[in-house]
C-alpha cells in the first residue's frame, strides 16, 4: 500500500531521462554532439502548451524540485514548499518542468559522464558551461514538449540568472520571468568566495587534476570545505547567531580542537554529507558559470541595454539579510528594467535567514509569490484547472 | 653608510629576546615552566616608569610593530603608520613595548619551539593559550621593565581583546585602554569562519596531525586557504569591489580554471605568501584564543559586570564597513562600560576598508586616535619629551 502524501504535495514522482542528438555549440567554443538531460515534470500540459513553468536550479540544486522519489523518502524535493497543488506554483494549474543542468551530477550529462570520444569520464575535460549554454539547452527542452512560450520561468540565485538570460536571449518564449535572490553579476567578494572553494577542491590531494573517477576516490576534504564556506554565505550573521549563538556542545570547554561550539559541529556535518553526495568537477563548473555571468558585458556594461529587447513581465524578490546577493543587487536588476520601460514587480522580504530564505516558506514571501503567480495564471487564458492531487497526475 | 629613514620613523630597530623562568599556569590547566618572549621597544622609559604603552597584536601580527630590521627592509613594521616620532603613539613621548604572544611563530615560545620535556618541537602538544594567558605573560613583561602601571594598552581586533582583558584582570596596572575594531566575543559567524580555516589546515595531508616539523614539510594548502578566507573577511564587500571589481587579468575569458579575475590572482598570491611565512599550529591556536574569548561568561553573561571593577579610561573605535567586528560589536563594549559608569570615548570611523581599516592611516581615524593619545599624555605627569628621532633612540 502506498504511503499517504499531504494534500498539497505532488506525491510520488519519477524523473525522466531525455537524450538530445542535435549538437549544442557552447559559448566557450566547444560543442557537445549529444547530451542527456534528467528532468521532472508536475501537473499537466494544456492543449496549446501555454501553461508551462520552467524552474531553474541554483548551484547545488537539481531536477528533483517537489514530491518524493519513493515511499521511503524522508525529504521531498528542494522547493516542495513552493511547488504543488494549491501552492505558489500551483500544479493544478501549471505544467512544471525542472531539470538538472548540463555539467550537473544528478543524471544530466556532466563531468562524470562517459565522453563518447574517449570512452572515459569527461572529468576536467568537460567544457566550461555558462548560463547562456544552459538556457540554450533548456530551449531544446521546451521544443521537446512543444512549448512555444513558457507561462513563466522561475529561478532563485543562479536559477534567477538563467531566468533573466532567457528573457534577454529568447524574449518571445516567455511571458513572465521570476528572478529571486539573484544578482545581475557576481561581486568581487562573491568571486573571491568561489575561488577559495575552487582552490580547496582542486588542491585536495584526492582531486588528481579532476581525474579522480579512475582513482576510486573523491576530493572529500575540498568539497567539505567548499560546502562549509558556502553555508556561511547562505546564512545571515544574525540568523546564524539566533540558530547557534555560542552554544557549547557540552558544559565544559575542552581546550582542544574537537568541535565545541554547535556551529562547528553543524558545519562539519553539512560539509561531510555534501562531500559524498556531490561531484567536485560539477562544483567547479557551477562556480565558474556564476563568476562568468554578466549579461551587461556585451552591452557596454549597461544592464538597461541588455534587457531593452525583453518582452515579458518581471517579478524580482530579495531578502533583507541576504548578504550573498543583497537586496541592493536585486534593485540593480529592477532599476535596469524600469530604465528600459519594462513592467516589473519588486518585493523585498523581511527575513533573518540570509540567502537561504529563497528556499524557505516565509509567509510574506509565499504571499507575494503566490499573488504574482495568480497574475501569471490570468495571463494564461487557456489554462485548465486540474483538481487531481497526489502522484497520479505527475507521469509525463 | 646607513640608509636615511623618514623623520617620523623609529628607524632601525632590533628585537630583544627575554627568558622567563617563573612557571606560568595557563587557563587550560597546563603550566609552561619557562618561556621566551620576543619583543621590540621604541622610545625611552622615563624614570618613574609611567610613560609605557603596550601594543598587543592580532591574529597574524607580531612584535615588529614599527621601523625597519635592516637597511634592506622594504616594508616597516605592521603598525608603522601609528607608531613613531610625532605619530598617534608618539615615541618621543612614550616608551612603546610590543611582543610576539605566547604560541606565536615569530620568536616567542610556540608550537615550533623545543619542548624541554621531550627535546622535540611542541607541535600540537603546545597548550591552548587564551587571551587571559597572554595578559598574564604580559604582566611579567611589565614587571621586567619595572612598569607598575601602563600609560596605555592598545590593541586592534584580537589585540583589543587583550587590552580589554587587562582592564578587567589588572585594573590598577593601566590608566588607559584602547580597544580598536574589536568585539567582546566572537559571533557564531566569526567562529564558523575560524572553523573552516582550522579544517583546511588540519585536514591538509601535509599537516601530519601537527607534527609536520619532523616531516620536512608544512601544510601549505591549508594555510593558503585559511589566509585567502581570512582576507575576504578583512576587506569590505564594497572595498573589494572598488579595489578589484570584476577586472580580468587579460582581455579574454579563458574558460578554464586559471585565475582570470584580478581578485582571484590577488588572493592566491596573498595565500601563497602567507603559507610559507606563518606556522600552521600557531594559526590554529590564535583562532582558538579568539573563539574562547568571552569575558562576560564568568559574570553571568553580563559584560557590564565584567567591567565593573575596571579603573582605567577607555577609547573604543570601530569602522563602518567592518563586518568581521562590526561597529555594533564595539557599541556592545561601549554600552557595557557606560552601564558600569566608566569613562569611555567612542569613535565610529567612516571607512570603506572593512576590518583592515584599523591598520590603515585613515585621516579621521588618526586624528581621533592622536587626540586621545594626547589625553593619555596629559594623564602622564612625569612624561619627558625626547626629540631624538630615527634609530638611535631605540636600543633597549
């Protein structure tokens, strides 16, 4: 007997693997002759293909956005709080498509995949992919489903960059662009943190210049350090203080190097868990995609010019204590859109969670997000409501 | 022929090595039966020993605060901008004492020193030292010079914690306490960054559980990562942006993992330089001293109670963009002192340099610092002015 899932959950879901044989020319100059994308979809595509929503993932995300992979699954997908029947992205109304990006390590073609030219894993030879490359690969995905125009493309953080790039490169193919907790390009400090993470990984003796797949090892220490560092930048200083303070794990100070403060123990745990679950070469690629993202660069550093030809409406949201991509960075996007005469709704949400806030169902955030998605719905005349909840509606 | 030094430089200086044979009981419960402190002094101690100023160093600092060690020296000591004839800490007026703290790696007894009990380097067996231990060792230094009461004790960052601890533990032995860019205890975020640095060092395969001295190696990668990370927290996001922006090192993006942005190259350089100049075990000890510092802890977490018995006057300064020890943290100290009815001057300096600002001769900062030191001078009746400048006055 199948487990009972909450009424507002998409329930049991199954990833799909799609193969693409049309060569994909990448920004770096290399070409992927063929590639695989692993995806999940929730809800039902309507007849004219007008109710589709694409969700783009961030640095360590993947295609498993909502629901459960098995009845034993303890945790649902990474954005289950926002995607499901009746939720902000309502799967009764929308056909939701999520993928693992190229270069990923969750089933799409990436560094651990076999390079058909060598019959060995790509490893460090996997080409550097950019946000624009991901968008190009996502266009193929839209074509696969016969989606001429997305009702909305939604993304947080690095996902928001993909949504923004869609609006610039394929203005006719989306009606709404939702850019959450993102930035129009990295700051020097953002790049600096990425560089420390990359050095930690690539200087790990187990990295073997990226060829660790054949060595029966992985650069665990490097990945652990990268994740620990990442975690600090995902949380606000105040949020971290509220969560951990200076709480000691035992009553006495031990005067040695065992973890004594709760925050040390938490970070070590998170780092270790990540180091066995994520691919090091993918981590390097994702940070490079972040560093290189700068849509204004080819428009004489004018973001307003970069977005001048966009045709969709925009929703931009930021969180007060996010210091990775602060509200100021979101306002740069908003200002450019306003300058260019585009229609944009902006919400700055009070939250103590730092950058992580975009993944958390903060009431005010969910309220404005849902309200905006109602507008997306209103702009999708042929929408058909599907009241079926749970897993039965999710096969695709 | 000796090189010409600037008029306001202490000129050529020579460190002094002092041996102490009276056992020092440490907070951790262990005892150092004997130890060495390397120091430098500038200016002349007056007859009644009332014009002495102690400068306490921060995480990676040392005894070489001002002047030059040789005519070939390109750079002066780490706080040369504030210490010299006519400078904020005027060596024409004050006898300035600076030391490398216990556990250090610049000449004082530390992990690389020979443990008399084993005839081998202490390595990881060097006891964990705390801010209070440093103060106790500095008391011996005062006694050595016959300094009954310091005119002032001055420190930035971790150095400020030592100054504050002096005022609490030895209220009669200082007239002024200058706490710059410091905090009454670390935040969870501060501890978290320290923990990443410690993990980077201690998981480096060259660390050998701290016994690398015998292995003819040092954990360079770990130290490099720790320093790169440290550097990010020493600079403000805006300051880093102004300094490096997203400047590329060459005109084209190379789509590989070579350093492409100026900020990457800068951090790698700083990290590498540090990794061959600093001792890994010392770095671990210094971060632990920071983590453990919490003078309010034994006063029911009341900082006002902790400072209730202090007798000196205080100068507290912070810098607007310092996010390692933000102005808010300095105000906690000020508020506690005010609550306890103490005399305190507080300056919040506009500066875009982040935490590093305390080492930089920002005009407004130097102005208020100098003005306060004039007050210290006024409170030192027996002060004798020495107009001799340059190196001749520095032997001690």
